[in-house]
């Protein structure tokens, strides 16, 4: 539990959070990812054109990564992309108009996200990924609502994303509002988010350190556990076709 205070700030690499239990595994996972980056090549970039027999006006879809990519390799691609972002050495992969044309034929995103709607955390930018790479569900507080879970089941079971990242972030207004018990407009639907955030805020109570950061991380891990209770997602994990991780 103590390592929750060891997470890095916004100018540093996004840190993965524990798959089982609060961040105890997270540092390990991240370290492993870093270690493998020097010895293990990313997933095969072998192009796999997907012919579109019915529409000759569209370019064939060229899969940038092999379908045999493992969840660990998919996660590594994100870690590498985030490092490029924090090092300010962006590659801007697959972001040109040609890619847009290609993805008109089909999509095979290798990563799925449940991210906050916050305008300061644009997923493809901070992970330096391109068009067609990431299947992103964004919800204030990165909460796993039934609609969000359904979307992510589609992104993984149907579209084949290999890794699902629940992405919390520094200074989250949604979590802060619940933490500070801010008054919400009675006529609004904002309050519908609260039940998804409260359990994490409760879990983080009495922890040392920054209460908002602790609450965001705890809330993020609560959503990870919620997602793992989806029979669809749990089945993919069991088959080693998917990994769900929390990150901050
Ligand atoms: Zn937020």
C-alpha cells in the first residue's frame, strides 16, 4: 500500500497500478515492461493487408501490428509511447491522412482505454499512438458504467484490443468533487457519477499523502475490479487474450 505514494507526477511516465491489490504489483509490472523493452522487440510490424473486396475505392487496411500480439506486448507499446511523450520525442505514428483512409476499411485497435473525460488527458497524444490504435471510452472520473463496460466489451471481444487501461489522472475534478462533497446542481445528471467514485474515495480515507491523488488511484483500481467482473472480459483474461491494468 505504501507504494501508492511513490507514483510519479504529471511530467513523468504514467505509472501502472496493481493488477491485484493496490499498486504493489504496479511498480513491478512497469519495471518488467522497462526491462523487456531492451530485450524484446515490439510485436511484429509485419503488414497484413486486409483486402476489401466490396469497396475498391478504399485502401486496403494494413495492420500495423500482428494479431498474435500478446497483452504484454500491447502494454509495452503504450509504455514506449508514453515515454516518447514524456521525453518530448513524439513519433506521431499512423496519424497521417493515408492512415485515415486505410482505417476507413476496418479497425483493429490494439489497446482499449477507460479514461477520464478531462481535456488535459488526450489518450492518443499522451501515449503517442495513431488513428485506429486505441479504442477509447471517456467518462468523467473514468468510471465503469454499464454503458462503458458494454463499449469496452465490444472494443476487446469484437475488435480485439489486447490491453485495457483504466486511466486516472492528477487533479481529477470528478473525483475531487466527490472527495470534497461538493454540492451538485439538483437538476443535473452529474450526481449519477457519484456512486461509481465513492467506493474509491472511501478506500483512500485515512491514507497518508495527498488525499486527491490517493482517491484517484483507489477509484481507478475500483473500476479495474468492476471491469474484471464482466464475464466477457474475465473470459478474455482467462484465455490470456487481454490484460486490464490501472494507470495514473
Ligand atoms: Zn478526471
